[in-house]
C-alpha cells in the first residue's frame, strides 16, 4: 500500500498521490474528450493547452524573466550534456562571424566539477571536442575551473579555488549533485553559494538543476544563460526535460557550422528549432509533460508556491541532518558532505561503519533491514559510492522525514 511506504528514491522518485490520481483519469479520458491524454494529437488544441499551462505555471513559480524562453524536450539530462556544448559553441562562433575559419581559435569552456554529474558533463564536452582531423585543434578547450574530486566531492569549492577563464564560451555547474549529496547553498551570501561574483560578467552561465528543480527559488535566475532539468525527481515522470534559455542564445547552429570551426548540431538538439516550434518540433513526451503540468499546478494551489515548498524542504533537511549529526557524534555514521552549507536538501548521504572494510558492514545491513521493515524504500546509496542516500524530494512529506528521524534515533540507541 502506497500510504504505508516512505519512498525515498533518488529518481525516478515519488509524485504526489493526488496528482497521480488525476493523471490516471486523464490517461483514460482527458477533460471529457473520451480520449486519453496519450491518445491526443500533440498538435491539437488540448495538448497545446497543456504545454502552455505548464510554461505559464513554471514562469510563475520560478519567476522566469521574459528574457528567457522555456522549452520542453527529451533525451534526459544526459542529452543536455551534449546539447549545451553544441549550442553554446555555435553561439560563440556567431559572435565572431567575420573571423574566417582559418583564424578562428576554439574557445575554452569552464566546468565546475562537484560530483558525478558535472564530471560526466565535462567528460562529454571533452568527447565532443575531439579534433575533426588528427592535426587540427580540438573544437574547444575543456577547462576544469574548480573540482572537489580530490576530497571525494565532500563539499563545493572555496572561493579561492576557482580559476575562471576570462573569455570562456560558458561556465557550467551542477547545482545539486544527486549521487554525492552536495549542493550549492541557496543563500547567495554563503561561502558555499555559486560564485556568481567571480564569473566574468559577459560569460554565459549554464546550470544543471535536474535534482533540485522547483525545490526552492533559483538564485540569480536572470544571470543564467541556460538552466535545464530532467523531470524525474521533482517535476514528473521521466521523459521530459525543461530548458530555460536566454532568448539571444537561440541561434541557428547550422549557420555557425557553415562558418567553420564549430561542429554540426543534430537538429533535435538545437534550442532554436525547439523554440521556433513551441517545443513541438517533433512528437514530445506527452504523458510526462501532462503530469508535470499537474504537479506545477498542485505546487501553486496546494503547497504555497516556491516559498511554501522551500520552507517545507528546509525543515525536512534540517531535521534529518540534525539526527544524523547526533548519530555522527556517537561515532555511528559519517555524513559524506563535511561542509554543512553544501549539504543537499534533496539527497542526504551518509555512510555507516566504513572502517570495517566490508562492502556493506553488518551494522549497515542492520540499518537497511530495519529501515525496510519500517517502510523506507530505495535508500541504499548509489552503487558508485555506497552508503545510504535518503532522497527527500518535494513529494516526500515532512511526516515521512520525521519517521526517518525517529527510526535513526531508535537505531542509534540500539547500536550503542
Ligand atoms: N544531472 C543530474 C543532476 C542527475 O541527477 C541526472 C540523473 N539522475 C542526470 C543529470 C542525468 O539525467 P538522465 O538520467 O535523465 O539522463
């Protein structure tokens, strides 16, 4: 029974039950049409209405400025690793249209690497930058502007660790690292905030918000050239990806490629094509967009918008980290993110008994077994890092987190 489990999956993750009930109806009979939402033409007025509502609600929730377009696309966050690189390079090339191909020097792209997902994004940029012929230059110089890899991504970089390129084609960061549980602070004055003040003013900023999207307001949203997020954590079923992009970045990538020096961008990855066609250039993931739209409405109508959602998420994170810190003081667990200000509100990660060398110690096994019996689901850490990860996205209630806190306290008392 759904009401008896606390699903703390990292993604795909739980969605609000009332939204799923509504979606189930729409799946059979959308708005009295006698046809299900997945059976309607994506070019018909019903579906267009859904896309328009989703965009309007997202704009309201996140205060997206008019300077930015909102796009719905697919291919997951992973496809954005490639799309970002190809579109941003084209944008950069078109800014120096008059420079002939022989004289065009490939730009640097700056990546801030704070965990598994920004590592993968930078690796994809390197992969795509491969020179077109063996003696040619790479299509871009992929520069790591800062990384916390040497300390196993246990924090975000300190201000003095950043080394940005003055004329980079863009700076890329991942706001919340889903696997490592490390997140930039939401408070822009925190030392763990995104270092907006250190990034040269005219360098575009790109952010992966996949696992923290609509969990709290986006600081300096207007300063971003592009923000993207896969749906499958806070927004809806896997399938749709939201891209919020500054309108002047919507460029004809083919025109750029013809100038020479930048690669061709596959048509489905070009943001301009998506924007020119109202996100309906090809068949979109209709069900995923539909449920996402219901989730957005629900957050506005029933959860107090971003302010309300933020307040609840902050409470949840504080409660859980406080319980874990208490267990940490007793030597029972170790929080994997040492810097408190960089601890994720969405993915809370810790290890149990790393000292005894087992892949999964007996104490960890007891923890997981007991948790399972109490209804907690999908809380084992990612296979690449081990340990425990409780993902407490928007649809995980404060009550569920309180239950987890009680469980941790009882477990700690029993272990000591
Ligand atoms: N970025 C982040 C922060 C993620 O958490 C994920 C997936 N969990 C991705 C990118 C990749 O997304 P996808 O699996 O949709 O390609």
